[in-house]
């Protein structure tokens, strides 16, 4: 293949996502050991401009640079270089790239403890897909973009669709390679709110990659795979039937199972903080006392996501959230809701002479 372009500049936007059933543990080339289901966030996203320059590529791959929020970030480069190496099969034009310059920013506050690798790799993969589609004169292939994003960060493959996305194979439904959009949910699941309580914005003591690796020899590994797959199947049913209480039960069980796996791995570790538990108790108490449709979840960190529905929006926001502020770092709660998938903002191609 010899590329007809000299350069390309693609601007993209991709959301972060929060898992309702959790991906924890990898197999093969960054596939989950179990199925997971998530929703994209509306306000927490990454906006990137990716500038590709074609020409003779060095044997170690294209020269990559990353400017993140105005600063040169060389510490992320090894992960990005690995991504380019892995994505070559899907995007052979990588072999014809001289350089790639990524200029990126997050819409969520700096150092908020919210992981940005999902949104960042989804954005980068979509930019690559735009180039590939132009080379092939074809439509965008979102499955391919999602499969590529997975090679950078597993959960990134779930950031391509509006609404709920399944990753993993369950009774012939879904795919281990890429995220699959859940086309229909009952109307009460169309609008969902997420208030993210920032208990700590400090870097985690044990990162996700190390956590996934500890699942390899985890004594509960097989039981966890069965639990997550059963929970994902059940959740799909509750989304379809509109059963908020049952879906909330699964959501909370999955958050605690994830942190339970951390606490029982070797070496064991704890990412929750005392404030995390205090917030969890307040949410459960409020739900009981006020019959509110409000639940919590956690990703691999200490910051609870408070998930609530239209029917309880007013009381949660006016009565519950103010009581959680004092448990958050500088009273910080990020208000978000279920959002849309990754999209291209603008693209520009310069043809070779
Ligand atoms: O995509 P990674 O490698 O950052 O792993 C994410 C894992 C969790 O956020 C804890 C769960 C999930 O399914 O998103």
C-alpha cells in the first residue's frame, strides 16, 4: 500500500465511560476475561487534534509527540507507541507514517481522579479510522475503530456509541473484539444522571494495568468471570424491562465486587478511602428513607459515582448531594449524565503531488 496523502489533520471528541458491570482482568491482546456493560458520559470527554504526516517511517515506527493541555507529555508515549505497534494490523497505513502529533485536552477538570485513558484512546482510534476510511474510500467502520481503541485501553472500546454499550460475548450476543451498542432500553433508562464525588484526586497507589494483571492468578478468577457474565446478562434484561431497582442492585454489587477482588488479590490493596464508605452509606440510607432511585458505583479508584434517575433528580440534587460535598476534596462533585459516543469534529487531508 502506498498512501495517496501527504498529511492529514483530524479533530475528534470521545467520551469517558462508566461501567455498570466491570471489566477486570485481561486475556489475549487486551480482551476482557468477562463481559462488561457501560454508558458514556456527557461532560467528561477528551478532545484531540491528531496530525499525521506520511513518508518513510523509522523502523521503530512513527515519531510520536503528545501535547496534553498545553504541555509536552513524554511519559504517556510508551503506551501510545505500543498502541501504534498493536494497531498496525487494523491500520496498515501506520507503516507509512513519518510522524504523528497529538494535541489533546480533557473537558473534565485536571487531576480530578477521573481516568482519561478510555476517552483518549477512543479519540485517537477514531482519528485513525477517519484516515483509513479516506484511504479506502469507504464509510467509517466503528467496529474497527472500537477494536483499535481496545488495544490502547480495554475500556476505550466502549466509548463509541450513545447509550449503553456491551463488550464481550454472551450467548452469541456482543463481541470480545469491540463494543456493541444496546439499541433499545426501556424509557426510564434513557436519561440517567451521574454525580462524581471527588474524594481524592491523587494518583492511585496501584494502577489499572497492575490490577488487571493480578487477576491472572486470583483465587476467585473463575467465580468472578461467572459472576460478571451473569450480572451483565441480568442487567441487559433489567434495562429492557425498565427495572431500575434490580439494575441498581447489580450496579452496586459490581462496584463492591471489583474492590473486593482488589482486597483479595496477592498482594492485596485497598483503593477506597474512609470518605468513599461514608458516601456509600449515605446513598443507601437516602434510598431507604426517601424511596429514591439513587445508587452508587466505583471504578478502580476511591471516587463514587452517584447514579440517579429523572424521578429522583430533584431530591437527590437538593437534599443528598449537598450532604456529600463535605466528604469530597474541596467539596468537588462533577455533575454529569449519560451521553453520546465518539465523533469527528473536522478533518483535513493534503494529497501527495
Ligand atoms: O481500560 P482500563 O485498562 O483502564 O480498565 C478499566 C477497568 C475499570 O474501569 C475498573 C472497569 C471498567 O470496566 O471500566
